[in-house]
């Protein structure tokens, strides 16, 4: 009987995953492998022996490992700053670094191109200043572009996961070590680092998972020279229609992701326990000395440049006219214009299938609202099971499965949706419901990871005291749990909303042309030649960026203490 309650809590999440994840995925993989000459085992053997596949797998692993190490190197000093010091603009800094984490790949690639591309602001400035004929910085289509973009995306994970855990460590432990004669390095190595090890390892594994399954960054910024497993799956499926090889690569990626998520779940479970809530005054201090102020200034400036410069360059492009005026110093200064924003309301080509961006905004908001409802309906029971039955073997087995959609090829899963969900009672191929269902698969793991630590941090003694006073389980739920976790629910909802607004990978495969989302319209503008189309893409990307920023600010406003993984 002790397993009945966890099973009931898992009923809705498992049903959703079974119908909209495992069923489409198994269907497309089985259909793909049936096309293999000589059978599935022969295809597996040939693929694993192929030098090209081995090269792709090796590049996928080592670029993810290098990106992970660089992200930790950049993020840990920032995590220390956010954990141990209180300063003005801290919530804004966290929100700005969080915007990068949920922005679509297309927008990020456009931002880096606007900043460091051949005609980016940096290159144009250097060419004008030194009277050069060619761009001096070759950034696009390089390994450096991939690494920098991965750091841009994932540094927020270190700031949040490690920084939040660091903020809960009692500073008196470090003070005791210093009073016994240990210097700063010895204190960090022998006291702080062992305590931080689970958080650092969990962040490292999560970053590695995202970099291992990287698609848009490598495809757009890396160019044709580089390919991860996800890029190769896309190439084999869309360009060559080699479905057997694509299925094999998808299974290899899925197996690697499952192994990583198993390890991550074990480490993440060690980070969230019932805690005595402490005020920030107990763990954080003001920037009083010149050294701390210098460190904070340098770190804040570096993080802002890293995470906002590409997005600010993109926003600047959206209000810049193609023509330029030469100043007295001989520099070319583009003119200011709002024409690209006004052009968003015009159908220049008089197309019968034209959907104005205002329609795309309304559709994206509708999809996001549905995604929030679905993600909370299936995410809250899963988080409740994970937090209230931590030692349950069922939870230990099912927890890693929740992260699998994040590590599954969007191309494979999208084709699975199209092929599988085309007959009653699940004839959804022509239905607009297919998009929010795909978005929920992406947002659902983040909702669970946002709610679980908040639920675990509730003192069991509060529930016990209420029960002793005669409260029923339902009354305990209404009077104790929900009020304490209410803000965490708002954070999870905002996360789901923001992720849905910016999701592109799955949407591009399953959305209908007459129901475009904001990222889809941005992609259409970027795929067409001409300065007007590019300017409109930048304008719409800026609108999306501002919408995401509002969401991240709401998360910082509503977040519960320091108990979140994201």
C-alpha cells in the first residue's frame, strides 16, 4: 500500500509522457529502422563503425565538455557574488542573465551576427575607425562562436543552481576555518568546495546535457564544418532522408542523455532538503571594501557584456536604417528609424497567406497560456511525488525520465508527432493543439525542477503540528502547503510561459503555416533576402526579447528564497 499514493501522483505525468512522448518516439524509430537494409542490428553496427559517425560523436562529446568547463569557469565567480553579497540591481542582473537561457536559437544567432558578424557593429566600427576594407574579426562559422554561444546560454544555470545552494551555506563554517589559521584558498578547498561539490556537479551535468544535444547554435553559428549528433540527425532526416541512420543516431543520443539524467537526478536530490529558512542578512553582506567593490564591478560588467551585448546589438539593428551618415571624425553612423516596426503591420508582397506579426503574437500568447495550464497540471503532481516520497524506488526510477524530452531530437520527435497523431482518437496533425502539447514537453521538466525544491524545503514539523491540532490532510494541503508554495507555482507558470513564447525547434515541424508563432515569423523574415526583411526580423526579435525579460523579472520577483534549481 505504501506505493499507492506515489503511483496516483504519477498517473497524469506518466499518461502524458506515454501518449505524447514515448508513443510517437517509438513509432518513428520503429518505422525508420524497418527501412534499414539487413535489419536494425546491421544498421547499428555499420553506423557505430563508420568513421563519419564516430567523428560526429567525438565532436559532440568534446565540444560539450569544453563548453561545460568554460561555463563553470565563467559562472562560479558570478555565483559567489550573487550568493555572498547584496547590492542594488541584483534581481535585474539575475533576470538579464536568465533571458539568454530561454531565447530561441535563431534570435541568439541573429544577435551574435549583429554584434560580431562580417557586418556586425564591432567589425563595422573597426573597419570605419582603421579604414579597413574587410572585417578584421572572423567569428561566425568558427568553433569559438559555438563555445561563446554555449556559455551565453548556460551561465545562468551556474548562477542559479550553484549560487542558490552557495547562499544557503552557513558562512560561520568558513569563519571557523579562518579562525583556525586556514587561508582563503585552504578554506575554499577544504571547507567550501566539498560542500558545493553536489551543486557544481549537478550544474556541470545539466550544462553538458544541453551542450551535448545542441542543435541551433552549432547549425547556425558553427556552419557546415561542425556537426553534433542533433545536427547530423537533422541532416540525415531532412536532406538525405536516411531515416535508418537518423534513428540509430537518435537512439545513441537518447541513451547518452538517459545516463546523464540518471546521474543528474541523484545529485540534484542531495541539494534540496527541509531547511530552516534564513534571512539574506545571515548569509550575505554589503560591498564595503574597495576589493569587494572592484570584484563586483568587474564581475557584473563581464556578465552584462556576455549576456546582453548580442541582444542589445540586435535591438540596435531594429532601429537602424540601412543608410549611414559620415561624421566630422570620418566615422559612419547609421541613422535612427522606427520603420521596421511600422513595416511589421504591412503586407508588402500582398500575399494571400500573409499572417501579420500581431497575429503571431496573439497565437504565441494563446499557445503559452495553454502550455502553462498543461505543464502545471502534470508538473505539480510529479513535483509533489518527488518531494513527499523522496526514498520511494518509484520516484528514483521515474525522476530521470522527466528530463528525457530535453535530450531527444526535435526532428525525430516532430516527425513522430506527424506520423503517429494522425488517426482517431488522436487525430491532431491538423489541430492547433499539437503545438502547445509539444511546448509542454519542453516546459514540463522545468516546472518540475522549479517546484520540487520549494516543496522539499517545507518543514515537516509544520504539517505534523497541523495534524496534531486536528487538521485533515486536505486542510494541511490548503492551510500549509499551498500558501508556502504559492509563489513557486507562479514562478513555474512564468517559466513555462516564457519557454513557450520562445520555443522554435519543435514548433517549426508541427505548426501549421496559418498559425505561426513569433519565432516562426522571425525565421521567415531571416530566410528572405533584403534589408527590410532583416530589419523586421530584428524588430520582432526585440519584441520577443522584451517579453522574455518581463517574464524573467516576474520570476525574480516571485521566487521563493534560494530553493530553485532554475
